[in-house]
């Protein structure tokens, strides 16, 4: 009996430790993004205001845009969006909205910012399970895939 | 002697009146409440404004919290005034693609506009008059209780004239701002003059306020912009045109962007 209790308690301890150790998406972004220090985080209001992604659609997110005061050019479209959707339908919805957002920025930059246009053209919304990622102008070409992976 | 005392007392009293007025400087939070439940439309300069506000909100989440900020990078005053929304141009805020649909959507109490860089209005000042009037009138239909404010065009650097082959552009911008002010005053709009705050002694945009040494603003430049907004609110208060302490009237539909 004592042995059973010990086993259960040990299993519980591992589960709690694992839960506490689970990396949040902002922590993950900080770990993976090579230019993290030149980026400004966006918040839930920004996601709703500019991309129409509702709070109920995701359980975690890390979205960042470049701080143009810290870099030498205005002509960059550097942004990163990584979200863990609430369910499959939400993941599909988020992916669609991110693609609409990418298209909007693409067209806005077409005639004025050739480099930004090129960066947005090359970017792609990726989805795996409940994870959705849009990475634009990443210094690391593997950035999107790394963000997409669930540990 | 008595006369002398009377005159001196009168002069001293006059001297204290401006001091008393200056002493009633509102705090920053109160001044920025002038921009509550409102929307601001702009071009790439407003992107810089938006980034600045995002950074400020990291330490103060109430900073301009209920001001909807709607930039569209390459939009012109002309396109915005016409309510044009296509694949290539248009705003994008809460599903709205034009200034008018967005202002209506957020139930804006005030509408602020920073547009003209992409026209560029300095060389289209005469045509711009019609666009400004159109905006004021159209906004009057979609948000009839809202006031419409135009920020003066921000200056450009000397380098702008070289890069764009427009050597007299700053002079043209100065003339445009006069036209903008006059047009606002004659058509029910409001003008917020702030160009001078950005200029150096040479009448150009100070390089220290620019990211690209052409026309775009950095955080220091946006800080100047925000200061001008506060100064304008203070001026409105001093003139008795705005009371930040007045109780708001209850409305049937609260603003979408108020929390």
C-alpha cells in the first residue's frame, strides 16, 4: 500500500514539474529568435485590432514586430506570429486570418518598399496541429519550423 | 501716492493672471484623455506612432488605451478621402478597410488624421482642399457627433529634397499647412499645428527625429508628436473648449474600443 502511494505521489510530482517546466510561447520565441532584442511584442488587442484574431481562438501566443529605431532601414517587414490555437477549427481560422494579413501587408508595400514586399512574398503561414506560425524576414531560415515544433 | 499704489496693484494683478493660468497645467494622463474613445488614421508615420504606443503600454497599459490607431503604410490623403479600398491600398482595423467604416465601427468620438506624405500634398495643395472637405463632410455623415482633426504635415529633412528631386518641398509643405489650417477652420474641422516642434533652425525636420533622414519618424520624433498632442489638449482646456472632468453623457452604444 505504501509503495503504491509512493508511486502515485512520484508520478504526480513529475506531472507537476513537467507542467511548471512547459515553455510558454513568449519564452520559446525569446529562445529561438536570433534578433529578439530588436523586436517589440504585440498584445492581444493588437491581434484583435489588426488581424481580427479573437482571444478565444488561442491559448498562448508570441507576436512581435521590428523596432525600426534599432535597425538601419525603414524597408523591412520583419514580424513573427506564433499561436497555439484553442482547437482545430480555431487553428484553421487563425491561419486564414494571418494569410489575409500577410496579403494586406504585401499589397501595401508593393509600390513603396521593394525589400519589404520581397520579404512578405517569401513568407508563408505554416500550421502543424494547433500551432500556427507566420515568420517574415527571419535571420534564421529555420525559424518558422523551430517555432512550429511542439516540445 | 494713492494713485501710484492703485496703478502698481493693478499692474501686479495683471502679471499674476498669466501665472495663475500657467499654474493650471493638467497632468499627462488627463491631457491624453482628450484622445480617448477616438481613432487616428495615418500612413507609415502612424506605424511609428503605433510602435511607440505599444512600447509605452508595456509599462503603462492605460497609455492612450482607447485610441484606435489605424495606419496604412502607403495610403495617400486622396485615396483615404475617397474611401478607396482595394488590394493595393486600404486600412485594416477590426475588419474595416476605409476610414469611414472604421470610424463608424469604433463609434469614434473624435477622428484624427495624419495623411499627405504619399500624395505628396506639398505639390498638390490645391487639390488637397477638396479631399480635406470631403473627409470632414463624409465623417459628418458616418459619425455625426464626432469632431475631425487634421495634424499638420510633419516636415521633411533637407535630404528629402535631394532624394526626391524636390528641392523646395519644405517650403511647399509650409504653404500646404497654412491651407490645411484655413480649410479646417472654414469647414468645421480642427487643425493641430505641430510642424514647428520638429524643425531645426534650417526649417527642416531635425535628423535626430528621423529613422531614415528623409521623412519617417523615430521614437524621439514620435515623443515630440505626443507632446504636441498634450499641448493641444492643454490649449483646448485653457480656452474652455474641453473639460476633462465633465461627466460623460450616457450613450446607448458604448465605444467598441473602450475597456
